[in-house]
C-alpha cells in the first residue's frame, strides 16, 4: 500500500530514523487501528510464516518449466526440466 506523506510526516521520518518507504511497509503488514497502522510482533511473525511457506513452495517448484505462447501470457504445458533441458533454456553449456 502506498502512503501519501505530508511535509510534516516527511520531516518526522527524517528526525526519527524512518524512511518514507518504511511507512508503506507498516501500512501493508501492520494492524489497522482507529488512528492509522501499528506494526506489531504478531504482524511480523505472520509475515514470516507466509514468507516461509512461499519459500518452501518455490523449492518444491525448482526445475519446473512452463512453456508459454509467444506473448508469454498463456501456458501451453508444464514439466520438470532435465539437466539438459535446463542448460538449453538458460544457455549455459
């Protein structure tokens, strides 16, 4: 989520050691409150759980190849690439 900042907020970020992009992270992953957003330890732990699940899934998908149409938007087939196929696709011999 992109947060628009007032000049006051930009000044406070500088004084208090925050970057403007930090505000976007707090808004995206924090808990919504009446006055804004609060990033709690539980919010961070939830993000970490989700990131680990996603990372585990990526490892399971390692060496998978999706063949697409020329525009790259439609999958034609999917398979586990052999070593030879991986080399051919990446151009590394």
